[in-house]
């Protein structure tokens, strides 16, 4: 899985921000309604994880949006600096100029916590992964922390025809 910070969308992250425009707007309003106006020059805190399948005819993006207002806590593993949250998931299917976006329920999102200066996240301690099975037209997702699969985070997501 790859990640995008959507607090200040750029030309490289606009595609993902477009998938979630309504949810990002709701998150911004929720912050403003609580009197938090720090983010008037951008979005309130929002990140996104995605898995992209490219083909000559069609491309598919599986996207999970991480916001304070849209997600719930699932698992915290302090030793691995990892938090797993349950967040909204969408599929966006691109065929030429046509884009179809579909709600996908909820999926897991891996947040890696702050570490000491100079430390980097260890993919052997916490990782999110996705793969695509061409035969069954299914995206498989999973999350592993300290060599253990996180219960409820392994999903098989069939793609529509």
C-alpha cells in the first residue's frame, strides 16, 4: 500500500483527494464546527492509503481515508509504533474519461507512530499489503504487526465487471 498526505493536495495527490472530496469536506467542517480554524489554508488532518491496478483499458484504485472524524481505533501496538484504525474505503474505476466511485465499507489503515530521531519504520514490525488476483478479479489486503496478522484486516475485495 502507498500513502498520500491530503492535508495540502498536490498534482501527485489530487486523484486521491478527488475520490474523497465529500469526506474531506465533512472532516474540515467538523474541525471548524469545534472552533478549530488552524487549517483554513488547507485541509484538516487527512491521509489516505491506496493500491492501484493499471491496465491498458481500465485502472482501479482501492483507497482508505484516515481522518479523526471518520475512523475508529482497532489496535494499538506501542512496541512496534503502530496503530491500526478502521476507516472508510472506496473503489474508483477509471475507464478513459469515465470515473466510477463506489463505497467499499470499512478497511484497516496503518498509522506508524513517531519514533526517536533518525529511526525509520521497520517493515518487519508493521506493514500493510495488498495484492491483485487477476484470475478471480479480487484485491487481497492484510496487515501484519510483530509477525502477527491483525484480525479483521484481511479482506478479499471483488472488483465489479
